[in-house]
C-alpha cells in the first residue's frame, strides 16, 4: 500500500486553498498517511548547535549533539518512510512560507539525505514522488516570480526527489468562502 507523507504549510487553518487541495490529492491517492501540519505545530529554526551537530561524525556525537538532531531525525524518517510526499504550499512573498523553509532546513542532512561525491552532490531520498499543491494570489504558479516552485524543485532534487509535480491549488478545488 502507498504510504503518503502529507504536509501543510499554510498559516491559514480555516479557509486555506492549499490545504483543501493537498487534502484532495491525498484522498484521491489513497493509502496510509503521516500528517505534519507546519502551522499548528511549527518547527524551530535551526541554530549553530544544530548545524555543528549535523556535521559531527555520528560516532563522535555527544548526547547533546544527538538531542539537537532528534527532531531532524524524525523529519527525515517521515520522508524515508513515504512513497509519495504531498505538500500544500502557499506562496508568501514570492517564496515558500518560513514554516516550510524550516522543514527544508531540518531534512537536509549530509550523509543522510544527500552526500557529495567526486561527481558532485547526490541525493539519497530516491524512489519517491512529490506533489506540491501551490496556492497564490497574483503570482501565476510556475511563472518566473514563483520562487516557491523553482526553489522546491531544486531542493527536492538535491535530496534525491526528482519526480516532482506542481499543481495550482485553485485548479483542484474551488476557493472556499472566506
Ligand atoms: C504573508 C503573505 C504573503 C503573500 N505573498 C504572496 C505573493 O508574494 N504572491 C502571491 O501571488 N500571493 C501572495 N500571498 C497570497 C497567498 O499566496 C494566497 O492568499 C494563497 O491563497 C494562500 O494560500 P492558502 O489559501 O492555502 O492559505 C500572500 C499571502 C500572505 C498571507
């Protein structure tokens, strides 16, 4: 059975179009679901201790280092377990919401989700598909001002997820009454 990691990033928890669209995508796909709501349960910003811990060799990590990485390990494990990742993502100021950027920062882990080889960077989260339901106001999804889609495509590719589909949320669900 397909396992889906369903992520919502909109700060709007009541009338969000990206949330409605991601929910529809997940329902249509069917399967088991792990859900992460980045607005209801915001992820912390990374800090210096986190950045140092992720670069420390796993065998040399202190208990404190390991503790700094616990949430990041959880975020990575959720993606590793998924066959499909569905993200409801609004465009905020031409780019991803800070909540989604925090998820990206936590999932980018050297030797875990990507590594550098003599041929350049190699993503390690292979064999997965991602579908992104993008909501926006005036910026057309996929246009050159839509830095959310271009950034996510590059970022997900960097960690090994190259099968990425972007859909305009409004094409999937009608706008909800405000
Ligand atoms: C803080 C903020 C910044 C926004 N910036 C943009 C933007 O740069 N371009 C755009 O087209 N829409 C922008 N919008 C509009 C949202 O993308 C639009 O309302 C979208 O439907 C929000 O997604 P949601 O309905 O899932 O919450 C912004 C909205 C907010 C709240």
